[in-house]
């Protein structure tokens, strides 16, 4: 991994800019998940209503615990064993921009497994937004070459890594229920 690319991406996040970057699933549009204006810019690029929440990526369980009030033991056990990217929808998020949070006061968060993302988020010290790199309603691109010119020209910074990677893995999606059980939404 190039340290200069990591540094440039980090600078873009610090400056409140939008980024286009490879994740452990598909290419993502992202920004500082605590910066309201940056999150609004991602919605604008994606042409997505702000009423539809975004996924947030964190680098560790410790960072996750800074974003939600409680993580049930069952979820912690799943996360510690999971080899597949796993996104969990949590209730009562905190320390995130309000426009990242769904109208039912939930947030979808994934602890990243991709080394670049993990190091970027850890060094940034805050969670970042991740939403697929497409206009809302369009097909999700499975590779960098499938990302539309509209997206490429709208984003502030494009990470020059893994541009030949084909994404064939989607995230497993789980939800924490009212009684703190773990419900499978998508396996």
C-alpha cells in the first residue's frame, strides 16, 4: 500500500472532502461521518434523498463503541469470528452526523476488513461514510471501470488503489432488535 495515497486520502477527509475508494465490498463514496456538510455532499453526488441513511465504516470494536450506545454480546461474538464483511444496524447511534442516521434512529455500521480502509479510518480517528459508487437507483458497479463519469467527475478525491479489483462480495446485513437479539436481513 502506498503511504502517499493513504496520506492524500487522509488529507481529503480532514478537509471535509468526498472520496471514492475501494472497500472490503464494492467501491464506495465516502467522507467524514461526523461532518454534516461532507455527508450532504455525498448525498448530492449520489442524487439520493437524505431520508435514506448511509452505511458507516469503523476500524475497530473500540470505534464502534464510540458510535452506538450498546453492542449486544451476540453481535460482538459474531463480529470477532466473522470472515465475511458484516454490516449491523444498531439502535440509538451517537457521535455521528445527524444526516447519517435513519429516521428510526438507527445506523448501519461495518468494521472494515480491507487493510487500506482499516488503516485510513484508524489514522483518521473517526468513522467514514460508505455508500456504493453509483447514482441512486442505478446498478452498483462491481469494478472501478463500471463507475459512471458523473460520479468520477463529482467526487473530490479518487483513491488510486485496487482499480482492477472486481467486487463479488456483498456485505452480510444484520439488525439488532428491540430485545437485543441479532436478526439476519441478508446473508
